[in-house]
C-alpha cells in the first residue's frame, strides 16, 4: 500500500548517487546499493522477484496438503523453475506473505470449513488484501467432504483485489486426493505455468 510513494521516490532523479539506504525498519545498507534499489523497484511495482510458483496450503487433517505436495511435484515435472510450498496452518504467515509477493503465480489449496473457508487461508488472503497484493495470477484447489465452499469464497476474495487473475478451473477434492483427481491437477498446473 506504500508502493506508489516508493516508486515515485525511486523515479525522482537525485543530484548524487546515494551512499546509504536507511529504511525506517530494517538494516542500514551501505554496499551493493544498485542491487537493493532494483529490489525496491520490483517490490514497489509488485513485480516478480523469482520465477516460479508459490503453493500455499491450508489443510485441516492433511488431505489438502497431500494434494498440494502432488501439485508441487507435477509443476516441477512440467519444467517450472521453482516451486515453493507453505503450510498456512503451521508455517510462519510472514514467510508465506513474502513468497506470495516474491512469485508472480500462486496456487492456494484450502479446506472448506463451517460453510466457508478454513481460517488460516482466509487470514492469509485478508493479509494480502491489506498489503494491496496485485498483478499476480492465482489458481485454486478446494477441499470439502460433502459441501465444498472454499473455492467460492477464495474467488470472491481474490476477485475484489486489483489485477489478480484467477486462472484455470478450480479443482475440487472430496476429503482425500484420488487418482481420478490427477487429470484436474495436471490441467491446473498447465494453466498456472503458461
């Protein structure tokens, strides 16, 4: 949400090259300033820092995570240069948010819960909304035993965000991934790596 000010500052010519970068939070930088200035430019324009796909997963009993791990394997087999996987129920949310910004493409795999979306996935998306996450592609995997609802909620939340494109058909799992779900995961992988 502070990106426009950073971009404006970055694009304003300075009379002298900076000798130090002293952010309000973070280390004071005195070396390799060109590299850091390029990173600030990437971050402030919501660019892609690392080519690949980020797979974020919110699994209740492990079934959704099994599918996320299989999707990671499929993506790598299709030649995706890098695939990062985060467990939103156990891993540090700040690291997951960082990876969501780092990559230009993300797959969110989440369980349905109480007629909606499992709260770790909901909180993750809400955090991305608060940080004006944008200019990204997202694919969705939902899981639900008898009434999957996660996909609908994720589509609504991402649909309200600026320049977020939902790609591919939402893959719906019923509790555990089955062999019959593999073609849908393959198709989703094809859609996100395009």
